């Protein structure tokens, strides 16, 4: 069935994407099934995207740009569309994260979002967002694109050992996630350290937090509560948390020892003998 629902292009980036897709498809004198055949997808999918019922992927957008010769318009727009799928309270942080030169994070329970595999992210997000799971996973995966830029940010991660043992999504998902973390051992701009249980009390007993540094803007501190995020450039907060983070790094295992612990947990808890780590 052809979807003909009218959209308000100003309502959201997703509505604008859908309205532009319909406008340009009609200008090309193509119906939904015809465009779907060109893009190797169904006409129904075209209709769902045109009516803002489904979120487009980057791959779809790139193929669409090629098919309609739009000079990359949809590939540029899809980033806004995917970011708009993030919780409203998180979007401001995501924008700053994408601009940061240095990212430092302590994670008390979970692997940091920028280092999550799709399976792990799907298990985490599916707990409270089953109705929008595909959209939110796509948005989280899209955030990770900053790590593949020509000039990516420096990312330092201190991960509580508990995150290695908390079985998210089952053993297969955890094996893939821990193997993914091992792949960053020799990465030039990413450092993963594990804070072992034996450390006991430490400088982040209040929970997870992030520190963002920029070339031309003040540093930022970010932490989350249940359904909101707190971001501040207060110099005293930045000073205190920066010292606290330095203490966490000093208490954590080295990169090499962290990788050895991750590998041991993966083997003993999730039953896997890893091959060579690949960055």
C-alpha cells in the first residue's frame, strides 16, 4: 500500500527528511516501488521513511543520494535525524561530545557508549525502550563515527571491573563486547583501563562521569541521573573531577594489564579463547 500521509517539514529532522524524500522522488517521476527497486529495498520502506514512521540509515541515505543525484544532501541530513532519536535531555551532551578534542570517562556499570558493540547497545537500550529500539541503537552507533574521523578525539576510558562481569545480553554478546574492547589495545588515540575490584574505595564512588576538553571552549563535566543529564563548566567542579580522574587512572591497571584482565574474564566467564586483538 502506498503511504500518502502529509508531513510538516518543520516538525522534526525526521519529518523534514521524509518530506524531502517524497518531493525529490516525485520530481524524478518515480513511485515508491520504483525507487525501492533502485535502492534494493521495498516500496513499503520508502513509504515508511516518507511518512516518518521509520528512521533512515546512513547506508540508505548514501544510496538515496546516488539514486536521486542530490550531492550528499541526505547523507548530511541523516546525522541530524539520528541525533534527534536520542533522548531530548541527552542531545546537548551528544553535540558537545562530537566537538570535543579530549574525552575522559569513568564507567561504573557499563561499557562507554562510544565503545559498545551493536549487540551490547541493543541489550542495554532494549530494557526501557523496546518500542524505539532500532532507532535508538542506530543513534548510538552513529555517535561512534567521531572515532573514525581523520582527526578523532583522544578517548580515555576507566572501566570498573564490574562492567566486565555484568552479563549484558548473554554470553555471546559479552564475548563480542570484550573482544571489541581488546581491539583498542594498540589504538593510538583510545586508552582503555580497568579499575580492579581490589582497589576498594576510589575517587568516583558517586558514579560514572565524563570530562570533555575542547580546543577553544571551556572544559565540561557531565554526569547522568535516572532521566536527565547534568553538564557544567564550573571551574571548581572541573578542577575537582580532573584530579579525581587522574587518581582513578593511577589506581587502574595499565593498558596491557587491563587487556590481560579483560581477556581472562572473557575466557573464564564467557568461555572463549580470543584470537589476536585487532584495532
